[in-house]
C-alpha cells in the first residue's frame, strides 16, 4: 500500500480533505498581508485609522498600528473582536476557512449598525 496516495484520515474533517482549504495553503507572511489588507479596507483613507481600529477592538493604538502595517495580525481576544466587528476581516477569515457567506462586508456593516440602534432603543 502506497501511503502517499491514500488520504490520511487526520486530514478529513466533516468529509472534506482539509489540505485543499485555503487556510492550509498560506504562510504566516501571507496571513499577515491578508489581515493587513482587511484592516486597511476597513479604515479606508481615514488618517486616524489606527485610532478607529483601536476603539473597535479595545486595544492600544500601537497594536492597531501594527495590524495596519502588517507587522502582526490579531490573535486571541483581538481576533474574536475583529471577527465580530470588522466585516472585511470576517470576510477574509471566512474565505480562508472556506466558510464564505453570501453577505458582503458593506451589508454586514449596515446590518450591525441597525442592530446597535435597535439595542440602544431598548428593543
């Protein structure tokens, strides 16, 4: 039996071969660039982009600047907050994990704003 032609069961999740997922075909450097691009798309041309990200993620402005410069990518609690609050970041994570949704970042942002207004009014 040739071990290289048989799919390793450890690479199978829910009937899918994980080696074909985009997340298994990128490097750490690629992830930093893709995370940086998502953060930059979120702030657009805003000159105070680091402060905007800092406020959204509740992190220091220096940490946010590192995300925008591509030196580091969010991890831990900042990853979870970015996933929940930055539609462009969420879209990139979903794309890499092959869990894309039909919602685009602009629609997701508008839906999130509507939900916040609804919550502030006391539902």
